[in-house]
């Protein structure tokens, strides 16, 4: 499907009210998407184990106290979603935090898993471009790649809470947030990592949203490093003052790289021994995909002599050599959308679906 604009939903009021608005607007979609994601966990291809539904939901239920302790107001938002959709909090943990939750399943049920690697989810090519390379106004951006069944559920949330920063959040229906920028100039994005040390803990959408509640990058960084994480993700932070970080955050280990000019680039494999030690084995083709996307992003950004502009970054997300991923058997992963942000000016560009086939839309925080 081409030329479909990204759907935008403005949420206001208390956390519970915001969640209820989200759930009421997309109720049927969220119910359907949740059923699909729970079925994927139960099937075992991505989680490493075939499990009955009741065991899957019991494990998700066990994660709720960590979410409550980490961000009680965000759990209230999830309660609003639950009330509007009649889905349980455990079901909503699975649909929102799917890529972390399957790491939890993988490790908690490690005695049951078969030998060899599980199917990976090759999602996202992300980049930070320092101010000095972009005419004084740097960028954060990324593709969001997932099983192609997720594309139809992509939305953009405009968060307008009564207190704290406003934010624009690229996400999917039923998920609190995946990629975003707030009115204080804090940007956050992610790449999925395959953690072998998954545990009962906090799933990544809560971490993204909590980071976007902060008014400075140091506190946003602490939201990542201080969380008891359910699974592995790489987080990228960038702010209006040109500060940036890349954080390989596994459940039990974390590595931080600070922006020192130039670019920070990341795809879906760990780059340092500390986090590689607690990573799952990746199939050879998956590892090659991640390495090729990282290499290609470096070629497109680091070999330029002219200042980098938003059109250059849009072109990067549309790159047909490696970065703009099209669904193909057996994994059917595709670039379901992309976002580019310029925190110094508050500009936010988002595209629904394949960037190579759809047009970016411009928004302002």
C-alpha cells in the first residue's frame, strides 16, 4: 500500500485518560494486534519455546510489579488502555513490549528450548548526526523494521499531559511508545538486540516513554541505565544542545558510548565484548543483514563533504541496497516506517510504511 499518511492521535488528560483515549480510538485494532503477538510468542519461532497461552500471560503478569515500581503513572496509562479494550494488563505488556518479552521467555524457559539460534527480528537502522555535520542543527533518525503484519498498526501520538513535556511519539496501536521527541528537545530511539539474559522486568516502551518525560538528557539516560530491563535493546539519545549517547542495554549489562562529534550508528548486533557476552546467537544471514545496514549507513553519512540535511537522511532510510527492508520469506520483515528529528528546532518528520514508497510528513513538537 502506497501514499497512506501516518495516522495521528492527540492524547490529553491524566495518564489513565490518555490510555483510555488511545484504547477507545483503536480498540478493534489493538485487540487484533494483541492476539497476533500472543500467538507469535506461543508459537515459539521468535521466543525459542512453544508455550500455552496461560503460561505466556502468567509470565507477563509477573512483570507488572516491575513496571509499577519503575513508572506507576505509565502503568495507569496502561490501565486506561485495558479499560477501553477489555484486554488484561498482561496482554498489553506482550503487545507493547513484544521484542523484550520474547527475550524474557527465551531465558526463563531456557531448559525447554531446542538447540541453535531462534529466529531474529532484524529491526531498525538508527543514526545520530552531530550538530557540526548538519549546519549546526543535528539530527536523530531511524527506520522501524518489524514483521510486515505490524505495518498497518503504525501511528503517531501527540502527547499533551497537564504537566511535564509534550511529545511526539512514533508507535503502534496498543503500545505506549517506541521512538519520540519531547518539547524539551530530548529524542530517543531504539534497535532491537537479542538478549540471552532476559528476565522478569520492565519492557522497553516504558523506558522510551519515561525518558520522554525528562527535561534533560542526563535524567533520560538514567531512565535507561537504572531500569531492570526485561530484554535487550540499543537505545539512542540526542538533545537540542548536541549531546548524544548510544546505549547497548541488555537485561544485566549496559555499555554507553557518548557522541564525540561525527555520527553514532547502530543496527541489531552488539558491538562490544561486554554486551556480546550476554547476546543470543544470531543466524549467519541475520548477522550479515545487521552488519550490511551498519556499513551502508556509515558510507552514506561519513563520506560526505557537504552539511547533512533532512533530505539526505530521508534518502538514507529509502536506500535500496541495505537499509529500506522489503518483506520476503521466510521472515517477512520490512521497514514499517521511519522517523527523523531535529531537536534544536523541534522538527519531526515521520513516514508510514516503506520509506521508499511513501512520503514523509512534517510535524512540530
